[in-house]
């Protein structure tokens, strides 16, 4: 067996001693035997059948293969991300996570752009009437009330309101106090629920009117119009207090803006002690345009400002619209320019300003005082 093996190797070696043509630098080179080649393989490799190929250690030179370019790595090599040359799986997962988040953000933004614009009044909390006085006045005024929720612990004043509601065919339900606390939570302060005093009336919502309705109401009473204009009141308690003072002073109506100001919410109704049920409130898109409309109707426009004339020296009788500014900035520049004159309240203490609701009440009754003097 060994002899046959040796003879086969001998015949193979004899075949390799024939002349072979190889190429070096593009030129053919002929070797007659291994001895002439020095027992070494030519640098350019063999040429057999018109195809060039490498054997042995030459195969490790990837740059010599026709499908690689200089400086490129093999396509099946994975990129090493860290200094140790290991594949960083955590980094790859972070990249995937960031890409998924980016896709989610784009989808959310696109959905927000395609969503229909919500109405401004949809952002307001549900309209409730809280407190015993507010609910009592709502029932007496004949306002539309869906139902009244009252706590199970009923005392004298609550029993009076319940009897009055049943006489007017209004539904009354007894609930636990926790239910009332939950309903009134959006109208409280400092993580405390609104002061419902054990009774809440659920109503369809405040009924705003138009400026023409206010003017017609004054005409029906045979009086010169007296209107309160609020420019940017943001505190519902101040709004409720101003409404209460306006009703007590005999004002024919109140004008509030649609934007950048509080609307007549449950907290404002509670602060007004039910006076909102007797007030004519108009909600307009632009205060400056409303002032121009009132000027065309023959009203004088007085703005409350610390730089104005003292209220006792200014003439405020007759048809008048009183403008009250916001709690912090006062009357806006454009609205102030629309006013016919400015009035102020004299100060005698160390503090030179009043709360917006208090200042409005003082100026309202000063106007009525002057009206009484003129009548006499």
C-alpha cells in the first residue's frame, strides 16, 4: 500500500516538472521545474485555464480578491463598537429604542395636526352652583336646573332649600358628602375642594346675552345705561364679587372677554352668592370693539387707573361704562386709549392699590352717589 502511494506521488511530481507559464507584472515567465523556481511559488500566482488563483498562505490576502476594494472589510465582519473589539449589544438596543421613540413622536405630532380644534368652552369645568345662598337664589330666579345634590346630613337651612326646590318641581337627590367633594374639587384651592356647604345644583350652563340685550334692559327700566366692562379678570372669586357688587349697585349689565379672562364658572357663581342669576352678562371677542359700540350708543367710557382723576372730582353720572382692569396689569394699553377719561380712588395708607373687586365696588357706588346728587 505504501509502495503504491509513493509511486503515485512520484508521478504527480513528474507532471509538475513540465514547463508552466505564469505571469509577473503582466509579462509571461516560464519555469521548467521546481529547482529553477527555487522551490517557491511565483508572486503573481499560477495561471491555469485562463484563471488566476492563489494557494496556501496567499489566500489570506483579502485585498487580492477581485470583489474587495482597498481598505474595505469583509461584508460578514461585524463592526466593533468598544475598545476591546467586542460587539456592543446594549448600544444597538439603545439605537433601536431611540428610533422607535422618534417614530412614535412623529406619529403623535401628525395625529395632533390632523385632530379637529377643540372649542374653547370645552376646556372649562362642568357648570355647578355651589353653596346654600347660591342655590337658593337660583331656585327663586326660576333658572333651569337639572337636579340638586344634597348631603344626607340635613339641617334647617338645607331643609328650607329642599322644600323650595320641590315646590318648583326640581329633582333633589341625597348623596354622601364625598360625592360632593369630588364634584367640587376643580373649584377649590390648595388641594382642597370647593366650599359647597352640603348642596350642589347642576345646571345646563350660564346663559350669556348680547350687548343689545343689556341696552334694551336699561331702556325697559327707563334708566340711562350703566355697564361694567372687565378687561382680563382672571380670578373667578374676583369675578363673582364684581358681579355681586354690580347687581347691588343697579348696573344693567357686565361685559367680559372670551379670551385671556375667566368665564362665569361655578366658583364665580359661588362668590357672587347667587347674584349671577340676576345679572346680564355679555361675552365678546374684542373689548375695544365693544367700547366703540357703546360710544355709538351715547355712553361715556371711564377707565379705572391710578393715574386718573380722583373719583370725587370726575363726572361719572349719566350713561356710563366703567372699565376695570386685570389684577396685576390693570387696563390694557389699547383699551386705555379707547377710554374717554380715567378715574382713581384716593389712597391714604401705606399701600397704594386695592383688590380689583374692591376697587370696582367703590367706583360703582361713587357713580351711583353722583347720580343721586344730580337727581336731587
